[in-house]
C-alpha cells in the first residue's frame, strides 16, 4: 500500500485525510505561505507555514490486518484451535499461525480505536486488560490492523513555498 503523509502538527488519535506526499500539503498563496487545516470545514488554520520554515511530517503505511486470538493473560495463541479439542485433522495440516509483517510498528483494533500500541505483544496485553471478556477462557478473536509509522521527519520549505527539502537534524 502507498505511504500516507501527514503534517506532524495534525497527527493525533483522529487524523485528517492523508496526502500522497509531504509536498502535497503545500498550497502556497502569493507570498508562499501555506495554511494548514485539519479538514475542509474548519475555517481557522492550525498553522501557517512560511518559506524557509522547518516543518515536520510523518507517514503511515498500512501492512494489512489479521485475526489474532488473544488469551486472558494477554498472550497470543499460535493456533485458533481449542487446546482441549481432540485432533481430527491430518497431521500435516498447517496450524493457523499469527503473522506480523516485517516492519510493522503500530497495531490497533478495528473495533476499538482506543486500543493500539507499538508492538503486537503490548497490544495483546492492553487488549486483555481493557476489552477482554473474562468468560472467554479459550481467548477472544480480534481483527488487528497493522502498519508502519515514521514520525518527526524534518523538511525546509523552499523560498517560493512550493517544495520541500529534507532538513538535517542539527537545524
């Protein structure tokens, strides 16, 4: 999936519509200033960027989702079969193993956006503590969305306000 770009100033629990690049957020007026709004309805800008200013962006890339079985202790089951079920399957049948994509550093519950974390293990513990139903002793199946965030990427706005240049950290 493509990277979704956001100005750092707008990254919060609720996100505005993403753009295809950091530069896509630049819409300079005649003086090269870009007003940043959370959405198209808001009339007051969150920020006004000027040429030569240092601004930060973050990007997110969706890496898919998976159904995980979270156990009461916050661990993740490696199979969806109940441990007390007799083996009715062929011995060479593969188990439904949980798969976390390489590079994933953000995990959230599609049904409950307040449950999110930077590792799948921490997500599972948080889910067990806050949303788990105690009567489900064999675990609870949860659809977990996964992705990769990169934050605090610094850029300098060009003199005409129409482009960005990667900034060095010492600025």
